[in-house]
C-alpha cells in the first residue's frame, strides 16, 4: 500500500485482480484490472502523479490514474513475475522479479 500526493491510500488486491483506493473522508473505490490473473503486488507513487504497480501474474508493470485509467507495460518475457517496485531519484523504475 502507498499514499499518493493527494493523500489517497492505494492498495493492491493480489487475489482480487484489482487496485483499491481509500480517499480522504473515507470514500472507497475499487478498479478491476483488465484480463484475469494479473496478481498486483507492490504499488508506489510515480513522479508523474499516477500510481505504478507490479503484476506478479501479468509479467508487466502497470500505471493507474486517480480516475482509474490503467495502462500496462509488458516486460518482454514470460514468467518474470515482478513482485517489487520502486522509482529511483533519476526517475528510473526498478523491479524485483521472481525468482
């Protein structure tokens, strides 16, 4: 889970194939990911204002806006299973794959 700059708390639902957000004031929203079996894991706030997440089952990284617009970026292989994600000070993304 991670906060965005607006104070929204973002959560991944590994088995639920979705990203959830709890907004200030308690408003809850759930955004289903396209397809099935994506298994989102880590989520972090990106320098572009969107939230970025890893897809353990999707061999991809994902980007979701505050409005729920999802973009997926394939990692170019199979069974890469990214399980961690962080952005460095140079705005480069780093992800751990399994195993």
